[in-house]
């Protein structure tokens, strides 16, 4: 059986043979946000199904493509769709593309998602800068044998979202006159939406938003000493006292309405990096 390092090398070598320049910035595009990949110049588009050891996403709004090219003269790679723990993938498979990004040359990672708002000061359509997260998935992608070539056995997570890049994001949003919230993201396993009692619990322990992605990828990125920016699109309010039935279609609809602003912000962040 191939080791994790063997798989990373094989997948990254497959991609490197098809691109001219190694990317230094990675972007993970969440539900309904994949259109940003269309802004990348001179794109090389590689389907996940073609990359060794990549699973395929099964969720609406996730195209399943690696797009490598340039944006504002920066060499970038974008994940047009991600993998989720609730799809039945292991945490190691969910985070495998982040490992490959690192091996391609990425040292700065922008992670985006669509999520539910817990903070009553938020509203659907708001963007939020993730300042920290709470791992409520019940799992961790670093469980198992540690590959010292990738990172330490016990990586520090006290600055999981790079403070200097948080400042850059806030300055960029202010320059563009884009209002942006700040807060803590709670990552859950899904796929069911949460009960009112569970949402109350998350709010009590300090979460401002809740979603089913991002946390595993950020843990692995930190394990490999990548600098991380986290951005959320708040698609619905998950406040226990006001809870209404919710569908994935509603989440995608709000994400689609917010796309132009989100794309504008992410592109300007990449320009400033």
C-alpha cells in the first residue's frame, strides 16, 4: 500500500506535468462560489477524477475541478468544489487536496464556505472573516501515523488563521467598501442541519457561524505551515429561537446572490498578497 507521501508526490507530479508555473496561492471555493475559478487567466483545468487518489465531490454546487493559472499576475490554484466528511470520505481524503497544494508550491491558502449565522448581529448575505474555529466534527485529519516530512506530531493551532492576513483582509474590504463581519466558525460533521438545542450550545461556547467544512482543511494547512485566510458567506440564520426549515437549495440561492461581492473581495485579496 502506498504511503501518504507517495500519494502526495504522485498526485502533485501528475499536475506539475500539465502546468507551466508552480502556484503559490491556493483557493478552496465553497458551495455556490465555484464561478471565481472562471476569473483565472491561462487556466489549466484538471478534473478530480483524473488526479491520482482524488475522490469526487457529490454535492450540488461543487464542480470537482482543479484550476491552475494566474490572477492579478499571481500564480494560483483553485479547488472548484471540495470534499466533505459527510460524503463518507475519511478526514485524510477530505484534506488530501490541501496536501497536494502544498507540494505544488502553495504557502498561502484562502478557504471559503457557505455557512449558517449564529450571531444575531449577522444576516443572510453577510461575509465573515474567520478569526478562529471550533472543531465539533468529532474527528481530526491528523489522527494516525504522523509524516514528519509534512509537519510535527503536535502542531500549534493558536494562530490557525494568520493574524497578519486577517488585517490584510479587513483593509482590503474597507478599501472596496465591502462590509465584513468577524467571528468564530464552528465546524460540524453534517449532513443533517442542527437542532435548536445544538445551535444554542454552539452559541454558548462562542461560535458565530456553523458549517460542514473548512476546519479539517485548516488543521492540515497549519500542520504544513501554510498561512490561512478563512472567509464565510452567511446564507441563513441558524438562531434557535427563530429556526425555520432549511434546504440546500436555499443555501445555494443566497450564495449565488452574494457571489459578485465575494468574488470581488477574494480577487482583491489575491492582488494584495
